[in-house]
């Protein structure tokens, strides 16, 4: 048993939490919560919640949003994708919600981020 915070975790539970973290990252376009993870990884939801927070520093929901934004950043660097489409593909219900969360986590709107990425990449082009 390993002590993580106030709750003791077995080696198997720690492995399940690590798998749950990877699952959220790889499935960030889906609506996932700690109860879903509890069922998928057959662990008490309180342990999932506590272990997730201890390992990532975030709640399941916060981590899910961060994973979506990271994926969104990659897609914003590609000029052919509409921001509205990116929002849907990465799991947000609409462009407005995506923009609000993006700004909260990055300090920029998706448009500003895309402009900065385009400007940065243009500085490497050969004339």
C-alpha cells in the first residue's frame, strides 16, 4: 500500500488511476467524469477522485478541459480548420464555450492563439 494524501492506495489502485489518467487524455472529446472512471476501472469514485487529484493536481473535469485545450492548440496551428469545427471535434458543445475555457486556461482567445502561431511560423519561412 502506498499513502497518497489521506487515503491509502494499493499498487493495483495506483495503476488503475494511471490508466484512468491516460484514458481521459486519449478520450478527451467524450464527456467523462469520476463516476464513469469509477465504473470503467472498478474503483470507488472517492478513490478515483482523490487519486486523480493527487497524481495530476487537477480534478477529473479540470484535467479533461486541459486535455481538450491542448488538442485544440494543435488543431489551431493548422490554418484549414474552422474554430467552430475544432470546438466540436475536441468535445465542446459550441464555439463560445470553447473560447471561454481556452481564454481562461491560456490567457488568449482561440483567434489570438491562432494568429500568434501563424505569425511565429511565418517568421521561419524562407523568402
